[in-house]
C-alpha cells in the first residue's frame, strides 16, 4: 500500500489493479508531518445549503503514470454528483500533475475561485501540501491517500487503512477464540506500517503478539523468515499467523508454500492476511491459502457501484474510483440535511457515518476513517464470506 518497489517485486510480481491503485494512492514519505490538531475542531466555511456547493477535485490529470486513475476518479465523482438528491454540487477539476507543489498551488487557486471543500489529491505528499496551502483559509481536504501519518488538522483521508483492516480481522479472531499471533512482515515501509497496525489491533483486542518476523524482499530473505516464523509459532504456542504482505507480491506464494512446509499447516494455525486474497485466485490452491482470513468491502454495494459506473461510462471503474464517489456522497448527505456547517470537521465526523460504494464508512476525529468490512476465507478454491460487513456503526463488526 506504499510506493516501495524492490528488485524481487519488479521481476516477479504479477500485475494487479488493486495493488497498483493502492501504491498510487500512497506514495508516502513516512516522515512527513501531519498538520496537527483535531479535524473535529478544524472548522470549515459556513455554507447556504439551499445554494450549490462548489467542490474542487484535485487529481493528476497530466501525470503519465496516474492519468488513467485520475480519469476514473473524476468520472466517479461526477456520477455521485448526478445521483445526489436534495443537494446540488458544482464540481470543478484541477490538475495536480502528480506534483505536491502543483497540488498546493491548485488547492489555493480552487479556494480563491470559490471552492468550499477539496476532494483529493491522490498521493499522500500532494494531500499534505494541499492541506497546508488552504489551512489558513479554513477549508477541509478529503484526500484519497490511505496513509494515516498525514491526517490531522484540516486533512482527512478517504483511502482504506491498514489499521481499520487489522482491527476488523483481530476482532474476528478474538470472537473465534484466538489469543496469540506471530506477525510476518516485509522489512520495508509498507511492511512496517502493517506490522504496527497489527500490533495495535492485537493490543486493542486482547491478543498477545508472540513475535514479529521481518524479511527482506529476496528469495533468501523470505525463506529464512518462513523458518523463523514457524519456529516462533511453535515455541510461543501462537494460534494464528498474520501476514502483512500484499497478495499481489511475489513473496506471498513463497510464504504460502514455505510456512506450511516448515511445520505450521493451516489446520494447525490460523492464517490471516492484511490484504485481499480474492485479487489472486491463483493463490487459492497453495498450501497456506486454505482457510486464510482476509477482509474486503461489502460486495453487493461494490458491485452495484461498478454496474452503475459501467452503465454511465462504458468501462470498469478503477479500484480507487469509489473513494471519490464516497467523498461526494458524504458532502451531499450533510448538505441535504440543510446544515450550514455541513463542511466543518464536526459535521464530517458524525458518528453515524455515510453510505459508501463498499458499505458504510465514517471519518474519525484524528482524520483517518473507519470502513465496514466483511471477513472472508478460501474454501475448496473459492472465496466464502464468513462474517458480513455491518450495515451500520452499531453492528457487531465495529
């Protein structure tokens, strides 16, 4: 979920739209400071909800590597505008060219031209700079990144986070009687973020972390870590093993073969994945894939959005497109209530949340988000839903 590409991945990783989407969304310098403060207190311009609301969409239209993503995001946002009832939004697109400095300039330009809230940009560094540029204007930014390190002040992130996924899976694990876990993570930026998310989720759900075993993105590194993780499971009597590795990464099939071959088969320990396995059906038959748990959005909601998008544009939406739709939906839902404070941090973080393309979601006081997720597994080479995504924030999955 972060833009770090090793030689192993460059050579061996199969193409996958979801992985590409998340890499583009993240591209995240980990040391980047957030804007600080609580978004719930971040203010925001007062509006007349009876009048059209001007929303600025910041996307990298002219970025050769992200232009296709930008197009799909804009199409999804415009579809959301068309489907709104009880509120009117004027959406204007600004090209960031994929550059943080341009994103900052375009954010300021958008506000100068009347924008009351900003949707985007795509990458975390651009989101951060856009937020800084308009912080003194009292304008909030709903960025497409999934990196929680940039959230805060007037910046909210809409991308699905490791923390949200890890917590959903750890809650499910606890409900199934699991008490201890070994973490296997790639020793790079995304792996370290994933490890941290799992450790926090384990602590919050009363699950003991027996060991965290990192690997370098080489064949030798993965092999050595598979052996160390298996030994840690046995010595610490762990009942589950949580893998941060992206399912599209070439390390994943190696782990799903080597962990069982080192004496920890799925019928002995519960395998859990931080990323979606359904994007790699070719993994389903591997020894470690049977019975693995992973999380994903409400599929009925997702398929409904995909169908409407395809009907409108004659194409399949990019995996990130729904995030732009969700941002417009949230703004529209608040304006529909006739709220003059619809674009303030207090309104945006309402506890009941919003209906999104993958189920319900809400923006949190720290600028991150919480999304409803289902827990799925692999059985007889097919994906099976074990625990459906909650339909509201009072549901059992939260």
